[in-house]
């Protein structure tokens, strides 16, 4: 929830529990699932900022992932409750980077930088972030 | 490939290799992935019968899964090559049941009955199987 | 939560929200994900009945899915909150069937019967349901 | 297959077909699945270099993903055949980076850098790449 998190966690926080089928034969969270979790988180950010992801689409824009950088620090395990915190690292004209940290209690498991490009919902061409979206994402920006 | 399989395997056969991320923390294929494999197989059946799944859609119909029954006999494991064989158990007016067997060499791992209902691509209402589709599925019917 | 649900929903209820990546190119929940959801639910049943899935394993038994029957009534969609209700249809010597209903508000999307066989955690051979497990599953049995 | 690819594709190449369930409600490959595809590819690299992934484990080491960087250039679509090419960017003492390019015919969809750390199969502590593994990975190194 925006505004609820501690000083270093950033403006957004979400919790989810690791599912059995998300762990691989090593008994740990399959690495691709961290990227799937990012998508769960960004859906919640759209819910908190815009009302819903559909409300974002109603402004005429959608987002596509242009780049994803993940650093894996420690394995996640079945039934772990993960706290995922972070926010946007500024808003460019047509793109922004979401910086997230995945924690199990105080242990950092993964951090991720995901760069989103805004596209027109019809043409899928790169487009400027609408003023309304820009305003609503304000509370989700990381401190300088 | 239709027509290639042995007398009891049915008119269709496809092979796939179990991926690491498809296995769960028990080290075996996560049960839901057998249902995902069914979808891989039915795509190949559309390719062999119609040319492609898109060619099916071009006839004005799509399919939805109405019922899935899976019996798990033995676990699949990472890197197993699975042979998936079977065919359709007759063609009803608006639906058909695909009967599949998943084998690792001679060992039966799973058998599945999947009932598909044909729907209009626009309205998503139940619709009769088009004559062209009916004809092209002929070679994929199980023997009486 | 056991005991909380309405008269026809059964002794267990759990909610989950459909993730974007769980929907396929038809824009609806990919059918295999309902089987993945079953696994999420059964984990919660072990948490409520035994304390955790690990506590089940500590009794010396694990479960394997022997059979899964799913009937799809209506499509689930992105961001839907699904209510999943049900319970066990009696306890056999070595197996039991979990009967679940997936609802979006009052609309039934899917119902599922999943038969679990209890196996020894070491040998993976079929084994009797331990007395402790049998007792703790009592509140999760469907009414006759 | 090592040695088969063109001058700029690198020493390793693998093809796979996009599955329906790997596409999301936007109708394109869900971004997390590119990371899942990396794992499919690396399994094939172990098969070609060591005989199998199990043969790698038999040398006493396993690998964990320490970092993944993916750049998404264009969307993948259902039924696309993807060609995935690349190789290792040198071998460090305990780690190496796999550089892959995902193409649909001549169109680049994604490129990925995945850093693997070698760990002891028992302790999961970082460990030196065994001489045998180092030798067998030789043909899979990118040219300087």
C-alpha cells in the first residue's frame, strides 16, 4: 500500500505466498517466476494508482516490458511469504523503470529493475505518458 | 503424425520433452502441466488436420474445454521424452472428446479425456462443427 | 476458512485473484491454471488442518494426485477474484476425493473432483491415512 | 547444435515453438516465459556439452542463476518458431555468463545475459568450475 512502507522499502509494498507449483525440482522458486511476480505487483500498482489496470487502458495507453534486470541473492522456497517493495525511478517521456526488492522477512532474495515503455493501445507505438497517469504515479516514485 | 502410430496408440502421436521448470519440488512433473501438454498436443492436431489453429479460426469456430478428466498412473520426471498418443472419440454435433495417453517408452504415465465444445468465434455461443472441420478431423478419429 | 462458509459451499473456502500471466491469448484463464489453483487450495487446507503441508509430511505421508476431473462452466478473466469452496467426500483407507467449486461472485466457473492417494514419504508406496491426519481432516469433510 | 550456426549467431542454437498457454491476454509471449525458455536452452547446452544435466551434477556441481538481464525488442506470438542462439562469454573461476538471442526468422525478439554461479551440489556454496566442465564448455564459448 502506498505510503505504508518503511523508509528504505519505497512507496509500494505487496505480499504474496510462494506456491508449490512455482518451485522447481531444486525445491526453490523457479527463477522465471520472479518475473511473473513482478507482473502481479505491477497489477497492484495500477490498482492503487489508477483504480485498475483497465483504468490505465481507458486512458489510451498500455505498457510493454522493454528490459528486465534481476539479481538473485538467495533462493525463495515453497510457502515463503515474500514482501515486494519499491517504486518508480522517475518518469521519462515515454518510459519508466520500476525498482523492486523481494524480501523474506529481513532477507533480500532478489532485486529487479523493470523498464516499461508506454504504447498506444491501438497502434502499439511508443507514446508519451498521459498527464493523468503521470500525476497518479507521483506517490509511487522513489525518493531522489 | 496421423497414420504413423501403432495399432493401439491411436491416429495421432506427438513427442515432447519435460522441462525443468515444469517439475515441482517433489521432482516430478507438476500435475497441472499435463493439462498444459494437452493444449500443446491439440495445437499440433489442428496443424496436421487444418494446416494451423488459425485455419480453424478462419472457418468461424473456436473450441473451449468443457471437461477434462486426467488419471495419473506414474510420475513424469525432468528430461523425460513423453509420447502422447490418441484421437477423437467420435464427433458430436457441437462437441468431441479427445482421448490421449502419455507414455515414457512403454510406461503409461497419464491418460486424459478432454471434451471440447465448438463455439462461434464472434459470439462464443455453442455452434455445430463445420463440415470442413468434420471432414478434416476424420483421420484423427479413434477406431470404433 | 473451515466453518465459515455458507450451507452449500462446503467446509472450506479460499479466495485468490486471477493473474495476468494466467490468462491465455483468448483473454481467459488458461484451463491448466485451474488445476494449478487446486494445488494452491490444498496447501491452504493442509495449513488449516495440520498447521502446514510440512506438518503433514512430518506424519510420514505425502499425497499424490491420482485423478482430476474438471468441468468448465464459464471462463475466468484477468483480475477476477475467485472463491473456491468445498471439502473432502469421505476418507477412504488410503485415498480421498476433494470436491471444489470455483465461483466469481455467484457465478460458477468450474467444479473439480481431485482424488488424492496417500503415500509413504520414503517409499512413495500407497499407505493408510494416519490417524492424526484422519482426525484433523474431520472438519473438512462434506456433509453426507 | 554446437558448430552449426552462422558466424554471428554464436556456437549454440536451439529452436522451440511458442505454446498457446505461454501467451498472455495481450496475445503475446508473457515476458516471464523468455526466462523459462532460457532454462530450456541451458538444459540443451548441458546435454550437448556434458551428455546431460545429470552428468553435470555427477561432477559435484550445480548452477544457480545469479543475474538475468533481458531486453525485449519485439513481441513473440503463439506458434512462432523461435531460434535461440548464443554462447558463454568466457569462463570465470566460479561463474559464467550465457548470452542468448531469440529470433523469429531474421527478426530479433529478445536478447538475454544470464550469469550462472557454480555451487557444490551438497553445500550449495560457490565453487570453482571443475576442469572437466571447463573443457567441455570450450566449444560453447563466444569468439573474442
